[in-house]
C-alpha cells in the first residue's frame, strides 16, 4: 500500500557522518543504557500492519512482537536506511524499508493499524505536519506508540534545553531539538493520549538536555474522525 505516485527523493536527508555516529551511539545505548528494554516496552501489544517513522538503523526491528504482520519502515537518511535494510533482513517479522520523510509519508491513508515514533519527533522539521501525516495513515482507532525526548519538567534543565536547541545541539545531533513538548504536540494533532510515563536516560548521574524522555501510547479517535469525514 505504498503511495508510489509521489515519491520522495532518495537523498532528501543525507548526513553520513552523523549516521555513523548515531549507529555507534544507539548500539551503546541499547547495551549499556537500558534502551533495549524501552524498545520492548514501546512495541509491546502491537499487531497487524505497522508503520515506523524514522527507523534509523533498524534497532527496533528485533523487538517487534510476532502478532505484527508487516512493518513499513520510513527512513530519509541514506546511510541509516541501508543499515536498517540489513536489520530488516534479520527480523522475525516482515520489514520493508523505504525512503520518505515524516512530513510526507509515501503511503496511503488509513492503511495501518499502528504507528511507531522512536526518537524521531525531536528531529522532524515540521512537527505538526509530521503528526498530521501519522494520523492520516492510521486507520480510525489506530495507535501511535511513541518513545521520545521531551521538554524537562524542571525550569533549570528546560532553560538549558531551549538554549542548546537555539545553538549547537541540532547541528551536532542530526537536527535533534530537546525542548519540544512531545505530549502537547501529540494532543494538539488530535490524538487521544493513553498511558504514558516520563523517565530519564541515563536514569542516574548527570542529566543532559536529551535526558528527559516520555514513552506511551496515543490513539486516533474513530468517532471524531468519522464525524469529520461525514461533514
């Protein structure tokens, strides 16, 4: 169900140096930072057709439960997409890795039972548009599973997040913005928030601008969407 009529350029995003750095950092975080356990939590309960937005190097693929019939993984960065394709071949569920951006997903509307956003909403150029696209491709009642950086609840760290977001952080970390209020953005896009929780990575020691995280589930409302369509 890929929407091939309006393909996204294969090199819409190309950061090979950051891609190599991210690949090393993400593997280390899985092994030493407990992120692998978060991936299990993120993907728990998924079934049917799933779209993963911003698949990176494909570390989520090994954690998808067997009830998932297919994963369509969108990744705009060429080097990361190649790594993800290799990870997809080793996955226990069918994975199709394709180029595309979160703001213009190359798939049909209402084609998926669930969507996954994992440490990607901080990097998209247009967050409201990306969330609107995720909502578009979900069937009514479909779920968005998210694991994201978010704005810190404390004033001191939140101020530091905003400062680094205006200066060096996005340049050094592939466009990452640490001070985005992820939950507010998801609700603002019309999703119904379900269970979620806040935590820090790492959970002990020095807190970085990227430490505050949130993991949870939101849902596209079947009732509201159908009323809007009929109007």
